C-alpha cells in the first residue's frame, strides 16, 4: 500500500496489521482555504491563488498512527452558497468533517457554525467534527478571536485548531487529531479489496441520523 | 518534452500537466495541422461572405472545427449572441456603467483564482480586468443568476479564445440565458435536472456502466458537476473544449450530454474495472489524459458517432419530465 509518510512498513519489512479507511469531508465558506488545507496535507504544497473548486475534488492521503495505517478519502467541496444543495452527498456516510473558516473574516465563522449545526442534524451521529480557523498567518488581521472559537468548539464537542495552509501550521496535526479520535474497530479496517463490502454495510452509508425529520 | 515540438504551455497559455503525453501529441498534431489547413481553406471558400446560414452544411463544417481566426465572429453568429447584442437596449459599454458594488466582492475573490497557472492571466493585468468587467456586468444585468462560481472559468476561456471583452460578454449572456438550462441560478435546478437526464440516458445506452456506477454508489453530481457547470473548461484539454464549444454554440446544450456519454463510453473499461468509489474517482479525474480525448478531432467524431440518437428533442423531453418531478 502506498504510503507517503514512509512508515507504513516496519523496518523489518513486515507490514502493519491494521488499515483503516475513513471518509472525510471539508466544508466552509468560499475562499476560506479548504482546498489549500487539503493540498498542504496531501502534497505538501501551497499556492497563493488556489483555483476555485467547482462541485468537489477528491483526494486521498494515508497516515500512520501507532500500529494503524489510516487512509483518508477526502472530499473537498465547493464553498459558494448555491452549491450547498450538493453537499449532503459528500457528508453523508462521512466519518469525519473539517469545517473551515477564515480567522480574518467574521462572516465565515458564522457560516462555519451553520455547517456544524447541519452536520449535527443530518450527518452520521458518530461523525468526528473538527473546526479549523485557517489563515493563522494573517493573525494581524484577525477578526475571530481564538478564545471565541475555542469556547464554541468546546460547547459543541468539536476538535479545534487554528491552522495555516500557507505555513503548514497545524495542518498535519488537525488530520492526525481526527485520526486519533476516530474509532479503529472492525468496521473500518480491511484492505482496499474489501472496501466495497465495507461501504455497502448498513449504517456506513446513507442517512443514519436519528430523528431526522427530512427523511 | 525535450524532443517535442511543443512546449509545456499550450497556445492558450495553459500549463500542460506533468503526465502529458508529448509523443502522442506530436503524432496527433502532425496529422491535425494538415486537417486545420484543409478546414481553413474550405471555410474560406464556402463562408467567404461570413454568412452562416443554419443548415446541414454549416453543422458539418462546425463539427469539423471552426478555424481559429474566424471563431469569435462565427460564435457570435451561430450562438445568436450577435442577435442578442443587436436587440439589446443598452450596449455593453452602457451596461458597464450600470453596476453597483454589490456582488463584486465574490467576483474579486475569484479573479486571481481563475486559471492561476495560465500564463496570460498570470502576466496580463488587462486580461484580469476584462474578466472582472464581464463577470460584474453579467451578474448585475441578470440578478437571478448573479455570480455563480464556474462562470469565471467560462468567461476566462472565452476571453482567451476571443481576446475580445465585448464578444465574451455577449457570448456568456447568450450561453447562460438562452443556450443552457438553468444551471447557474441560485437553486441550480437545471443542473440537478440534467443529472437525472444523464442518469436515464446512460441507463438506456450504456446499461453496464450505469449498473456499475450505481453499484459503487457514485451520484452523477459527484463525477459530473464540473462537466456541466464549466462546459468542460478546466476538465478536458483546451483545444478539445473549444471544439466542443464550436458545436455547443450551434447545436445547443444537448452537446453537453452527448459529450458526457462519449466520455463514459471511451472510459468504459476503466470504469468497469474500478472496484470502489475512490478508484472510480481516479478514472474520472484522469479522463483528460486519454489519447482519444487529447485528439480533439477524433473526439468530436466520437461525440457524434457514439451518441447519434440523442436529439435535442429527446433530451428536452427528458428535461421536462424531471423538471416536473422536482
């Protein structure tokens, strides 16, 4: 299995036992840096001007966590409001979400809260949600206080970090923190070969949210 | 690349990807250059008066590609944009003075994010200003649509192809308001409807592909939103996109569905080989690299050869069916 961190194989050549595969979705207002966070995490790159995402982009990245290899299947979605109606197909069945806002723009924080609410109502009840306050490198133009976001995250049981796709600050860390929090049980383990089986198991996909009045 | 006649930037200023097959492209172009010369010669004889009367000859000529030096005028004529322009009460220059600063913020954010790797957009501030003007004017004169992400790519490529701000505006307006379904309005109903139309057409014409994609659980929106929204700009190679647009302007939006079906058929083996969503997405992502897609002339041939029964009428009927249902 390809692994960018280069530690998937033990020095003695034995592969690790457990491989977990998780679907992760990025949500947030347009131009807060969703694609840039993914590009930094997956390719270690940063472009000052990242193409605006239409629909969604799909990428994968694998990280190692103790004795487990965690493969993220990442859906990087479009931020513009009118693409909102397409979002459920990306967060449905997702085990993790990163809701991104721009610390220099208060409106994007408000939008992030809306996304969190929607995930809490519509996504899987066990979804791990992380809040990322991106563009930390522009802290001198800050409009959203760290403490305000931290308090909000605590109240809602979210992981929270301020990140910078530009300097790479906390980018790997936020994905790692998510990986640590995700349950690495039988359901999520297995080689790529039986991924299809896993995907088709009940409860892994489809609307699972209890009390979802829309379904 | 070292041995290729072609640089890593195409004539419209786009960087070719790292995995671009120069050898294959050399081979294709050596043949295609002769085709282009022959076509230009034929056009100069048959359409020497620039009178593009809609008939079978025009359709045949357009499908074989509009010569680059008459493309702007021809697009204006065959799309109806020239008519829209002439019937408009306000000229583009007048419209330019009509807009407030309401929608401009979202456009300004996207300006440097439109083809950031394109050498013309990266190095010519004037081109970015033209793009801004076109998008700002368009958004203000059509408030149902306003600014929808994706229009920046269409207007951007129109500008690169026509080098003409006014023509770009009228072509964009005609595309969005007359040629395409309601893709870009706030509810995107036309787009959602076309996913259903595509689904039904694939089911009928390529049941194996349909069953496989359905089994893997990929909604069409996942693989094809950008196809429809960007009219294949930033999805397929530039020259292939412009050849698609030649036909789109003359023949209408059924082209988008026909291109989708042709793309799926060309990648049938790869699609059927994919075992999960992640493998399937890689197939979709790599479609731009297929030799048949790179060969724009052959690709257009496939578009009409592989989906010849898909008439506008049939597609409009399906659209009506799903619009009612939604």
